[in-house]
C-alpha cells in the first residue's frame, strides 16, 4: 500500500451504530476479547511470547466505537484487568485502523509511525506488542473470521463517515 498523507481521515463508524456499545460494561467487553485472543494467540501464549504482559495492563481504545478494553496476562492467559489497575500501555485508534491491522492490509509500522494507531505508556511494552503483532501470521488461524473482517473493512471504507 502507498503511504497516506497527513490529511488522510480514517473512515469511522457512524455514531448511531455505536450507541449500543456504551451499554455493555467495559469489564465484560474485556473478558470476551480476552477469550478470543487466548484462542488466537494460543501458540504464542504456550511459548511465553506474551510474557512481557505478565501483570501489566494494556488498554485498547477504539475511539469511534466508544469501546475500551483492558487486558492483562496472568498465569499464562489473557484476562480482563481488574478495575482500578493502572494502565501500563495504551493503544488507541479507530475501528478501521484496527481492522487494517488485523487483516494485514497495513503493517503495524505504518499504522503506528503515521500515528493512525497511537501508543501511550511504557515504550518498551509498546515495542514488544508491535513486534509481536508484526510477527504473527493470522491467515491460517482466523479462517472465516478473516473474511468477515475483510468485508467489514471494505464496508467501513465505503460507507463510514470521515473525520477525526
């Protein structure tokens, strides 16, 4: 893909679609995401490749969807972080940017260095996370979910609202 200019505005979910997300307790969102990621990252978890997150809290903010996930690693498994625990790392961006990352339409370096996905907190944790995301081949693991995410990316690019 060609680099995007600073004037690029990510497609965003229409605000009407995001209203129901605010009704779901954040800890429940985090617990569901942790279960999904435990399956997706099963080989990496078994090999200790996510141990850098042990007892650290990573916050993932999906701006346009008004969603926040807070995850930690305990006893070799990802789980929802306890309320009140301090965030060690934050990753923030729009649904579209996270879909680009998940579907490999953009590499993590491009998304992070162009600040389309923003890292905050512990720089070393951020670098470990970015390198892990860059090294994983999800195509074999995601199966039909990858197709769904690709279609969602296309739809959002076509029908999403633009702006920051």
